[in-house]
């Protein structure tokens, strides 16, 4: 017999854990499906060497509960993957949600059944469920992407994608290792791999700006201080555009006198973390401002690399921060080591993968291990792996198919898909904020919406097409007034062949977004249709 739940949640990362807890607390029955063997989402699978979060650990956690917050003590300024995974297990146990979760279960399809106003959900295990509400907590970066290199299947050595790292130790000793990709994953893993590998070849298509993380262990006094400052930090997080306890920047780069600007930049560089890219208000909107910061960062690279001919290949040229800002630990210094070689793919593109290694236009690089740090089919990729069908059989794959604009309402809902909600969906602030803060806002909004529906005997809720179009245009308009759309990145979908080129993140800031969502619910869910 098909089991019924009020809500089915997909994914047991930050989103799924909090959503499950909230729904149970409000008295809804819930089943949460997770493909992996446990909670953690991306932190359960991106176990590559050096994997670490680049939001300060005491803010990269749940903050809806002071009690929960104070029970956990982070060991370092930026927590590693293993510590974050332990934290998420701790949080799921404290909130007692694992009993509502079914692991090792991939949701394959979800079909809206008009007659009964329920979602019919099928899993990879062949089980079937029905639910009034379907809630996606699949994450923004959970579908790995490996480019379609010619001959990839012929490679005789080991190969790994950073986002699907095995749960065992990969031994780099005496190995020739090739890393393709220099985004956050490549930049974090390359210095760690270089510690033990015999030779490391970095296949770089786009050189990257990077700021030192300046990671370090916390003292007991610092840990206590974070806990004491819970309320003051949280109140800034709830009103800042980034969701971090960093107030809205007020200074323009170009309008700040050179001496003062350099002082601010040097201070931000020394403190490390995301301070630098949050120090001014026009880094991603004004070309001159952006160039001043970009050149500051290029000069740091020039100063860091012993060989000017290598430094020349490492100098980025795109607008700083229009790809995801990167924090590193000894990334650029790594190129000063004799056994670390940079291969500039702008000069010698990859032609294919051979049995023996990587073949570029210039030569074959023999390798024992290839690491694909080549990123993700972000924002939409994971949802599109599930066959989701709304009213009259409307398929999400068709709604968002290549060549069509991706449209959502608030990044939360979709016209034609009743009672379907997305946590950090496309066109919400998500990845351009501190993600757990964005997740908490969405989970609370969705939970309030379901309570409203229950209290008002509403059977279905669904965005109108007009509201969806308006929101999507608004997101694109905001993005078009920035430098973000001038750079090819996973924000724009350009890293995936054939994907439509839309800017998939709301850039108006989490503070404004929160206010808009609150107005929508206060105005009886403006932009939604009820039945
Ligand atoms: O992936 P990416 P990532 N040939 O897409 C290159 C989050 N994250 O896994 O720039 C050769 O950023 C590609 O080159 P180019 C974070 O939000 C967070 O590193 O397209 N190269 C690029 O260098 C991050 O932004 C953390 O020219 C190819 C790289 O592969 C997001 O995840 C840690 C290629 C992909 O970089 C994704 O980061 C890790 C090809 N055909 C991840 N195709 C932290 O919290 C792609 N590339 C610290």
C-alpha cells in the first residue's frame, strides 16, 4: 500500500534537517528521503583533501536555536568537511529527526495527481509514496559535472571528482597527479595533494583571485565569546545582505582616497576570510572599482610567486568576485614548489584523455591519478534529475528546458506545480549569501505557509504565471546592472554545455529578499493562487 505523509522532503543536508524538524514541530507528518547513507548533503560527499567551508564556522551553522548553538563548539575559524559532517549529525540527533528520514533512497519522480491533490513520489528502490506537499532541499551544488573529454573512459589510472570523493583515503604518495579545475575545490585541494604527491600538474583554464583564509584553531576564550555574542551576531545576520554578521558596506572603492583604500584592503587581506569582498559597496557594480581590487589581488600573486614566468600565467583577468570568491591556504605558494607544474589551458587546451594521462594540444602528460575539480551543474541540475510533473503532466524538464528561461517565483515556488516548495531554489539569494542563514529563512517561510494553509483550509497553493515572470525579470534586471553577467561562471549556467544562460541567483541581498517574502505572506500570499 502507498504510504501517505503530509510532506515529503528531498535531501537531508542543512535544508532537510531543519525542514524535517520544523514540520514535525508544527504537527505535520513527514518523510525525508536522502540518496546518501546519512545526513550531511554535500558535506557527506565532497570529502576531497582540504575540503573546508569558507564561511566562519560559528556562523555556518543553525542559529534558530540558541540552545543548539551553544551546545556545539567549533575547533577552527573555518571548519573542515569532517567537522561539518559531525556537526550535522549532532544537529540531526539533537533535533531528533533521523527517525523521519530514509537514507540510501533517491527520489526518481514526483507527479502531481490532480484528482486527489497529492504528489505521487517514486524512489529508486521502487517504493511509492503520496504527500500533500513536496519540498526540495536538494542543495544548489549537488550534481557533479565532468566535462565530456574525448577518451575519458580509456584512462587506466585512478580518477575522482571532488564532489563525489570516496569515503576512503586516496594515497598520493609517489603518484603523478593531474588536477583539472581551479575553482574553490581545486584551490583547496591542490596544496594538500602537493604535500604528498610526487608530481602535481594543475590544468588551469581560468586563473583565479584568491584571498588567504587565515584559518586557525580557536582558544576556549574565543569559543566562549562567540557563544556570548549569539544575539548580537544573529541580529546583524538577519539584517545584512550577506547573512553574515558583517554590516552592509557603505564605502565605494573609487571614491575612497587611495591611502585609505589600501589600508582597508591590507587590513582585509591580513584578517583573511570574506572580509575583503564585503569591504566596499561597488566591487561588483563599478568597473573601475572592480579593477582596483582586481589589481590589488594580482599584485599579491606577483609578490607571492618566485618565478615571474609562472606568475604571468596565474594572473586573473575577469572581474573579481563575479565568479565565486575563493579563500585559500597556501594556494599560490604551492607553485613555488619544484614538483608542482602549471599547465595553461588557454595556450594548450585539453584535446582528450588517454590510457596514460591527459593529452593537450602540446603534449601528453602521463598521470597516475586524475582529479576532476570541474564543478557542478548548479542550481537546477539536481532538480532536473528528478522527473517532476505538475498540473496536466507539465514536466519541470520541459519548463526549464534548454533555450527557455528558468522562471520561479521567489526561488520558492513554480507556476504549474502546486504545493511544491524549493529551499534555496534558483532565483533566491542562496549561494551568494551565508547559505545556512538563507536556508533558515526559507524553511521558516515554508513552514508558516503550510500552517496558513491548514488554518485557512486551503487545499493547494501555486504561484501565478504573472508573478513568476515578474520575479524572474526582476532577478535578471538586478543581475544585468552588475558585472556578474559579464563573466562566464556557474552562476550563469555557462559551465554546462547546452544549459540556458540565465543568472540564477537573486542579487538584491538577503535583507531585501527577507522583507519581500514577509510582505508576500503578510499580503495573503501575494502572487500565489489558492484552491
Ligand atoms: O567548481 P567551479 P568548484 N576544461 O565551477 C574548470 C562551492 N564550494 O567545485 O573557470 C578545463 O567553481 C573551471 O574553469 P573555468 C562554491 O560555491 C565551496 O571548485 O570555467 N577546465 C574551473 O576552474 C564554489 O564556487 C567550497 O574556466 C574546466 C573549475 O573547473 C562551488 O562550490 C569548496 C573545464 C570548476 O570550478 C563550485 O566550486 C568547494 C574544462 N572543460 C566548493 N570545465 C567552500 O566552502 C570546468 N573547468 C570553500
